[in-house]
């Protein structure tokens, strides 16, 4: 599973050779490590207006070295473009070209984040929870707002040195200081979003709250993670535990041994259970309440692939993938939401896939299941909002796990490079996105799908 090419080009001579030959030169990504600074240098805030000043003030509140002008700064850790006040496309020129002027001074692992407002009725690619505007928007305003999306996505493809570019979209009426506006901004600036690039997080309302301790946003919460015996699920369980949650880890009886080992390692409660069981949701809820008194977070991570070209697809392959990846989640959600069993502000996070966004050859069954997850999450959002909670999906691209280790070697090498960061992500990259969406700092984010794919250029 090791990416030997990344190891090679990360060495000085290997990197120079790759550049001379015009080969991809992926950089080591800046990932979150407790104690590291939020960003690797001063933060430049570009953009005019009162809301831009308030965004700069919020960043100062995190003890960052905030600048409003590029003077004399050799290396910026991040550039934030405060664009909530755009009235015409021409208003984008100054901040966009301002970013261009400092891009060469962005530190390795640096961050670009736009903060803007959505053009209602237009999705951002993944299932967008952009609420319909009460009144039609001035076409010039809508054009300016949507221009930010194209601009940011293209800028993300031009980042170097493992830097990323993402955006926060604040729905009409949501202030830049709303909990999830700041929660999303902080996530995108931090090393926790290392493999997220070219993406937008839409903040739909003022729900949510910021944690007292950013290293322990799930303190006091109880979480359940399915498919936790290995791979991404095991890492999600570790990351949620590290963030202060007590965790129930779930996997099939056949994975009982690694599941028990993980439970020992992180002091979790293990539950051997097939998620396609007719009572899976009730059993998870029952055990969590019995052991911990409540259940606040459910992560639907269990998933399988049974790839075949459609012409060779059989009923078993089709049905098993749909049953594990989608129907189990639907049924469990019905059971979880049926009574008052879940805690206050319940959060559900489902694993989708970029295959469910863009499609993928040989994966009609898998892509159908994962696209179904994206639809389910968008439609379930209002049910969670009524309880003060949220449901979102994370769509990983190519992640280094046993699932992707099964891809034939040559195809795997190519698949890894087909994103703006030119490498596969790690399970921790997905786990960090799940943690963000499971935390109250993302309480105003609901019904969305966040891609963790290094800005995959094709379906993966
Ligand atoms: P994996 O195959 O390494 O692990 C999946 C885990 O789910 C295993 O422990 C397995 O035993 C468990 N599981 C399978 N069926 C189950 C069932 N019926 N009940 C309970 N547990 C069950 O996979 P992974 O790569 O860690 O993927 C985790 C999730 O992320 C999946 O939903 C997958 O579709 C999604 N995903 C992965 C990638 C990737 O590149 N690895 C990309 C996109 C999406």
C-alpha cells in the first residue's frame, strides 16, 4: 500500500529528476499534529468591506498573525479571500489578482480559503444544500457569486507544495462569525483538511457551537462507527476517540479479531454485527445506551465493492453492494430516528465516494449505492435539523487502504496521480473530515457531501 513513488520524489534528487522529466511531483501533505500551529505562517486577508474586517478580526481571535496587505511578508501560511460582499463580477478582479500576486509566497502546505455566498439554485457539484432564495437574486450578484466557484476550483488545480484551496459558502443571513462559518474556516485552514481541495462547505444556518478545546471537540459524546475493524473505519474510530468521544465499533463477526484488537487499543466497545441485519440500528443504539447512556454520533462507514462491467454484472454482486452500502444505512437511520433514542444534536455521517459523484467504469453497482447515499443524506437533512442535529456525507477519492490495494498495480499508480495533489489520501484524511462533520462546529452544515479526494479529476 506504500506509495513508493511519493517516497522517491520526496527526496531531493528524486524530486529534481521528476521535475526534469516532467513527471508528477507530489508533495508531502501538511497533516494535523497536536501542538502544530493552525497554519504555517502569517494569514493574508484579501477583500473589502465590513464583513472582510470581521473575518480578519475572527482570525486574530485565534492568535494568528493576520495581515491585510502583502508588504514585506516572505512566506504566507494562508490567504483568506473575504468575498461575501461581491455585487458584480468585476468585484472579483482585485482579490483574485491579489491572490495571484502572492501565490509564489504561499508556504508548502499553505491554504487558500474563499468565504463567499452561494448563488441560490446552483449546486456546487456535490449535492448542495443551498437553500432556495426567498427572492430572486440580481443576475449580476449571482454571476459574481458563481464566478467564485469556477475561480476557486481552477486556482486549486494550480496549487503547489501540497497547498490546497477551498471555499466556505455562507447562506443568506449567515454571519461570518456563525459557529459553523468559523468551524468550516478553521477546518479548511488546518492540517485536518490535508486531502480536501477544490471543495466548498456550505453553511446553511447559525446552528452549532464552537468547542472549548479544539483538540477535543467530541468530549462527552458517544459515537458508533460501522465497518471499524480495519481501513478507514478503524481510523475514524481512533480519530473520534482522540477527539474525546467514547466509541462503539461495529463490524461483521468474521472480522471479530481485528475488531477486538482495535477496541482494546482505543478502549472502545466492540459489537459484532452485520449492518444488513434487520435490527442493526436498534442494536447499535441499544448497546450505546446500555454502556454509555446515550448515542450522539453515528458513522455509516461499512462498505464493499464487487466490481464488474455492467455487461457481466450478476444479481448477487448488484444486490450485495446495494444492501451493504445503501439499504443498510436507510434502515438504520429509520430505526435511529424512530424514537427519542439519540442524544441532543445528533450527527450522522455517511461514507459516499467520488464514484457516486462522477461515476466509474466497472462500478455501476458501487456508484449507484454511493450516489444513493448522497441523495439520502440530502433528503434526511430536514429530519435531523428538526432535532437540532445534522447528517452529511464524506466522499473519499483514492485512499490508501486494503480496498484500493486490490486494484491492479499499474492502474493503482495511475489512479493515485489523477488528482490535484497527485497522490492517494490516507485513512486519517477521511477520518478528519468525518470528525469535522460529527462535531458541533459543523452544526450549521447539513445535507451535504464533502469530497476528500485531493480534487480528483475523474470519478474514482
Ligand atoms: P475496507 O474494505 O478496508 O473496510 C471495510 C470494513 O467494512 C471492513 O472491516 C469490513 O469487514 C466492514 N464491512 C463490510 N461489510 C460489512 C457489513 N455488512 N457489516 C458490517 N461491517 C461490514 O474499506 P475502506 O477502504 O476502509 O472503506 C471504508 C468506506 O469508505 C467504505 O464505505 C468505502 O466504500 C468508502 N470509500 C473508500 C475509498 C477508498 O479509496 N478506500 C474510496 C471511496 C469510498
